[in-house]
C-alpha cells in the first residue's frame, strides 16, 4: 500500500508539472487538433488526381474515355509544344499526343502509336497516368482481362478514406510520452528535486513507475482523443486501446532513459528531435521505400502503426495483433530495465 501511495504521489506531481508546461501541452494536444481539422477537410472526393495534358487533333474516343476516368484529370492543349511547356514548367507531370486517325487505326488492328512525354520527378503521378491510359485503351477496344479474378477480402475496410490516416496520427501522438517523461525528468535534475526524491524512503522502481505513469497517462489520453474525435474506435476497440497503452508505456520508458542520460534541457531537446525522426520517418515512408521499410522493422513504431492499421481499418482482434503487442511489451520492459539501471547510476553519482 505504501508503494502504491508513493507511485501515485510521484505521478500526481509529474502530471501537475506537465500540465503547467505550455510546450508539452502543445506537443500532446497539437496532433489531436490537427487530426480533427484534417479529418473534417479530407472527404471521399479529396483524392489527388494527376493532371494529363492532351494534344488530340483528331478528337479521339480514347481522350473521351480518359476524360471520364476517376484516376486522372486531363487538360486539352492546341499543340504538342504547348503541352510540353506545361510539363517543363511542372504544371502537368505528363503530356499525351494522340495522332489524327488513331481510332480508325486501332479498329483495324494497325497498332497505332501514342506519344507520351513525362516528367519522371513525379514518378507516382506518372505511374497513375500510365495505368489510366492502359485502362482507357482496354475499355476502348472492349478487351477483357483473360482471367476470372476472384477476390477474397481477408479484412474489408468500410470506413471513410480519411480514416486511413488515423494509425499514423496515433503513432505520432503516442510519441508524446517520450517528450513528457524526458522533459519532466531533466527539469527535476536541473532543479535538484530528483535528488530530494531519491533521498526519501522510496524504492527506485516506485520513482520510475511514477515517472512512467505521467507520460503514459497524458499521451494515452491524447491518443484516445484522436480516435474518439475521428470515429476511429471500431469493434476491435479493446485491441486498439491495448496497442495505445503499450505504445505509450514503451515511449514513456524511452523518455525516462533519455531524461536520466542527459544533463540539460537543450541536450534533451536535441536528442528527442533526433529520436522523433528515427522513430517516425522510416514508418511514414515504409510504403514507398524498401530501405525505409527495412529500417522501420527495427522500430516499435512500425509494429504499433501496422497493428493499429489492422485494428482500425480491418477490425483485427487481439489474436491477429498478438505479435505487435508482444514486441511493444518487450520494448516496454527493455526501456524500464535500462531506465532503472540508469536511475541507480544517477543516485550513486549524486
């Protein structure tokens, strides 16, 4: 009972200190407000469609099919040079030239030529444009795919498109635990209040538990708000909460390790900025870069994000996200153990 009272007292003190810090409040509540604003501004129709400049002197049916495509937008130009200028200026990633008599040549199976000028610095948009042109050609000639593709949806996503952003938002918010615990610890070290706490009749693990709880509570609350305000809780809400809890605990533990390892707030800010980049950027870019994907697999943030995606977007339960849960639990224990060792060193050196 005495241990619990000590932990609660330390937790309450750190929570009060964190609540008085405007910087920490902005770090925690900023992502919540931004997630709501983005969710309200992004609708089902807010999908960026690449612009294709089209030179079509013969008024081809292909261009009419492209004009009706949901993948791209087209802008007709009066000459090839005018369209090329749009590409060179960066106004359009590609220019399509359709020669006169194209439709007739296509009907006679003469394999007519299409000219496509692309700016490959827009690789993703160019890929979408190429796929749109292939689809339009297939539709124009009535070509069927020579196979019956049966789709078995292992997990079916039925939410709004903006919901796909929620997992990465939640990861960013859970990382707030890192900032809270590190900042409060460094502040206590600079004011010598940590030394006074360690001189009191409390166990080191009690001190550490109290520090972890403050960062955990604030980050978990902010993360839950992100989901609640953006309709992110699904039938798998228990697995979502478990992932948030373990993620916040793991990052709070890492924050205590940082706070105990550095000597000033300036150093802590520099280290935390680097950690944010290391933990967040590879995960955010894992879908588009093989190098980033390989790097992300070493980060607890990757397993948190992928499991949240399965739970929020696909309704995955505990059994389906058990491996990420175990990895996050192991990360929490590792961070707690390392922080406890560092706290012992600090008390001996003090």
